C-alpha cells in the first residue's frame, strides 16, 4: 500500500504543468499582437481565449487522473478491474487534452 501512495505522488508530480510555460505563451501572444492589424489582433485574442480553455481542460483531466488513480489504489479486489479501466480512460483523456493544449501553443508560436 505504501508503494502505491508514493507512486501516486510521483504521477501527480509528472502531471503538474509548468505555469511558466502558460504565462510565456500568453505573454508571447501579447507581444505578437502589438502593432498588428485589428484582424490579426482579433485572431490572437481568439487564440489566447482558446489557450486558456485548453489549459483549464487539461488541468481538469489531470485532477481526474489523480482521483481515478486513488480510486483504483483503494478499490476492493472485485472492483479493481473496473477501477483500473476508469484510470486508463482518465489517462487517455488527459493525454488528449495535453495534446490539444500543446498544439495550440505551437499554433500561437507560428502566428
């Protein structure tokens, strides 16, 4: 049981995003918007709004991973398979949310 708790903390640490990366992405978008045409500024505003939404979605999925891991680690033997399936599904959703977030950051970097 002690091993699982330590592993859980390790998983959460790996899932922790870098707030600096988020702030740098938004700051970079702001710099790009300075002196840009009104339509380019509108596009950047839209992208930054989407970036915030993607970030929040990713963080929600990170929390779901932590919760489902805890549920799996505490599940009774008869419920472990289902709890593990829920954990794997949560990992898949978190990976998808992280990918969407990363792609949007790359898109903003290209603007």
